[in-house]
C-alpha cells in the first residue's frame, strides 16, 4: 500500500468553509464539493470502483477541454486531484490495483498540465507533466510516459523551442518502443515533424510526416477505426485510449501546421481544409486551430478576403472559449495583417472582431 509521494503543483490549503455553518459557495467554486476525500480518510481501501471513477472524471474534463478550452474546468480538475485522487494514493491497495491507480492519476495529472498549458501557465504545466511522468513510471506504463513526453514536445513547439520538441519526441519514440501500435507510432512521428517544422528543417519534417502517415495507414485509421476507438490495425494491437483521437483529421492538422511553418501555403491550406472536413464538432478548439492555419495559408497565398473571413469566424469561436492558445492563434494572424491594415477586407475583419469584445 501507499504510492509515490504526490503533492500537486500550485496546491493550496483546503477551503475552511466546511467549518462555517451554511457555506454559500456553489459546488463549482468551493472545495466542499470534494469533501468526500476528507470523509474517506487516508486509510481508505482503494477498489476498482474508485479507479473507474477517476477514469470517468478524466473523460469528462477532457471533453470540456476539447470543447471550451482549458480554463473552463481547470480549477475543478485541480481540486479533484487534491481532494479525491491524492487521498487515494495515500490509501491502501494491492500491487495490481496500485498500478492501475497510478496510471489513472498520471492521466489526470497530465490533463491538469495540459489545461494549464492551454491557459498560458507554462511553468506550472511543466511541473504537472513531470509529476505525470513519475506516476506513469510508478504504474509501469511506458507507453503513457511516452505520451506525456509528446505532450511536453507539443508545448515546446508552441513556445518556439523546436530543437527541444524534436528531442522530446525522439525520447518518447524510444520509450514507446518499436512494438507500439501503429497509431501510437503515427502520433510520435507527427510530434517530431512539428518540431522540425518550427526549425524550418524541410527534409526532416517531410520524412517524419511520411512515417506518421504510413503508420496511421497501417493502423486502419484511414477507415475511421482509430477516431472511433475501434476497428483496424494489426492483429493483437490494442490502441490505448489516449491515442484513439489521433485519426485522419488530426494527421491532416499536423500536416497543415507543418506546411504553414515551412511557408508551403498551398499544401497548408489543403490539409487544413481536409482536417476541418473530417474533424468532429466536439473538438471545437482543434477546429479553431485548423481554421487559423487555413486563414494564415490563404494570407500567404495573397487571398486576403478569404483569409479574413476564416479568421473572423475563428475569432468569434475564440471569444467563446477560455483558451489562451486560441486567442494567441488569432493575435498571431492579426500581426500578419499589419501590412494590409488599410485594405477593405482587413477593415471589415476588424469591425467583425470588435463586436466579439
């Protein structure tokens, strides 16, 4: 019994409102919502139902993040980690249950890092990612550890640290090993490609994209199996739950971003359009990113009117989200508009965007 020592980053003292009669804070803003951990106590015997609950909570917060941005429910997730997950780690359990518990805790911790990254709290996000790596190691889950490294690689890409992104992706590839399911290999190669794209390394980027594409074809993802979480792939392959969303839509998005970074705007536009056609509506933030890649590509091709139309649509979506990344995609495009600030389409764009403020 007893797991790795876990104190989550940015942790605060528990709300003292339980000691006050008639706490009036709503459940979304008050730790009273999570008082079950205090009632359970550190000697709680962890069972399968507890771990299933952690997994279900992870799916809930992942869905909220995809649709509304990391800021929408990040604080509730952090409180859940502190008030529900951490007491479980201090509880009692056998070895097999412990590994499953550590794996579920690693997933929630990575998600806390991901949502922190999405709101621009990069140092905090990195500390969560390191903690998630430790938990994955305690779980003996090397593939999930590789996924955490890929997440860190994506953050490095966003921050413009291309060399670090490539290194993290390659360490992830080594950690996952050559026997990883094809869809996992596709995800890992795509992450490396993004790093090369930031660095302007055309040949290395293209080679990594080709490896990702071939791996996804080998997974059966082209027939819709991966995105739906089933079907396809080699006999004996089991796609981890965290890789099931890496489908044709996601690969097209990776291609689009890479071509944008390499200033290959025609190809960037084609892949961004393909991603938008294939991507489910629930992935609203990802669709916004693809639309902004499309807008930037149209601008690079000199198609100012189309570029501004796509960007205005994305800006309206960003205004409805709590995602610093979404806002920054729009702002980056607006900086590129400066040379055309007196053009009619740009003035129209600014008028439309002003209405969202």
